[in-house]
């Protein structure tokens, strides 16, 4: 199963593999309505009071996702770009857990940040796809995202598996840490997670991303906005788009549009607005309307019943689910959008110019 099979590109194969990769990520990790990691039994985190995430690229966006959930669970947390670790990290001591989020487990900046944290006494945990990788070997503990090998340089299935692994890990940590409060609706959230592979399948079967990529083709710039968990998805959507299309794309916190980027908005800058079905979607809607009134076409990316859909010019729909997972479904739509846009431009999708799957230099 190592080849491209029926697909023209590894990236498309890997996007389509997500129902299976996510099922593997989840398997055995929900037991009796609770989260279980074999290597991290209850009590593993009872001396932790701060969680730091360090990562690069797509893994950084998954780390943002994880950090928001850790924050919501009542813990102090930071999410740091590994290459900026020294200049952005808060105080670190033996009660700090540093989580390296790295698909390959070999990214030099991430390894270096973890080494710096552990020199200050932090305990380290690698969240990686590669068994036996440097991150897994060097960290005090490792958990695997189990996405299977990813060949396309642009990360797709590993992002969704990272985000799910971090969401589960958060519940595990929150149960141990004295200040932690596992989500009130944890049961509902975990139940919805078991349906996530099926929902991804629905997105893959029904997506209009290919047609939409044709419609928006030829624009000057492509903007992606979102709030809360939707913010990290917007950043990831823009990163994927620029990596493989070579077109200019940027992701913004929806509320930041009005603090600068709005000056760039015209009818030639489609705005993809990510919604997750949470209360904060109303903010994203307000910000999307601000862009729309300057002529930008708005594409809502998220569940059908959002009021954003009523004002948007187009919609990439995802099945209704718990707000914690909706962003991951929106992200599958954005992966497809990038893929089909790059295809129209005849880009070398699996090996974009100047980029490497794993960057082992600082
Ligand atoms: C490279 C890849 C990105 C990846 C980043 C971090 O830049 O091109 O797709 O997100 O490295 O890689 P890691 O293996 O640490 O997740």
C-alpha cells in the first residue's frame, strides 16, 4: 500500500486516507467514556502546572488547537514556535510539561526547543508519527499519532491525527492536574469523536471544493479567517494553500482583519471563513461581512446551520458535530481546495519547490 494507488498524487491519497488514519489514532484510547493512553496511566501528570507546546509549520497549527483545549481545561499553557523558543518562552521548571508536536520527530528547531526546556528541568513528551524518531527517543515520554506514513510534503492526515491526539491528551492531563477541569461535556465530545472518521468520509464524498477552486481561480490573494479553534484551522488552510499553489494566501484571526489586513481586501481577495458551530462564530460572521462590504467573495467553511452560511457567497459544508471536531472537518475541505487549486495550476503537488518534508537544520 506504499504507492499512490488509484490517486494521481500522494497528497490526495493521504487526504482520502483520513477516515482510516483517524480511526487508528482513536483506537483503544477511549475506554468506558474516558481517555486512556497505555503509556500514561492516571497520575502521570499530577505534578504538572504548566503545559508548553513547541512545534513548527503544520504541527504548530495542531499545537494551537491543543493549547486552546488545555487552556479551556483550566491549565496554564503556552504555544511556541520552536524556532522562537528562547525569545518567547515563559518560566520553565520541573512542573512544566513541554510537548513537542512533530510529525517526523526530526525537526531541528523543535528538538532544540525541547532540549532547552529540559535543561531548565521541564518534563518532555513527544507527540509524533514516527516510532523511534529522535523526538520519541529523547523525550521522557512519547505518544504516537498513528497516522501511517505520509509522503506528500504538505502535511494533511498527520495534522488531523495530531489534533485528535492532543485533544485526547488534554482530557488525560486535565484529569490529573489539581487545577484541571476536564470538559463538562466530555462524554458527548468523546462520543462525537468516534463518529469523526465517518464524518470525514461524508466530506470527502460530497465536497464541492474542486468546483469552488475553479470559481476562485485567478484571484490576487486568498484569505482565511477564523476565531478560537477556527483560527488555527484558518492558519493551516492558508499555509497549505501557499505551500502547494504558490499563490499568496494568509490566515488571520477573524477579529484582526480590521486592524490592517482589511486594507488589502478587494473583489480579488476571496475570504474563506471557518466556523466550528461554537458561540464565537457570530464574531467571524461580523468580520466576514466587513470584508464582504469591501467586495470580497465570502466562502463559509463549516456546519450548515451557521448564520455565516446565510450571508456567505458560497459554502463548503461539513456534517454537524461537536464544536471541538468541526474545525477538523472544515480543514479537510480546505485541504481539498488547496489540492484542486494547485492541480489547476499544474504544480508539482507532492514536492513543492524549496520545501522539504522534514527540516533537520536550524
Ligand atoms: C516542514 C514540512 C511541514 C511540517 C514542518 C514541521 O516544514 O514541510 O509540512 O509541518 O516541517 O515538521 P514536523 O515533522 O516537525 O511536524
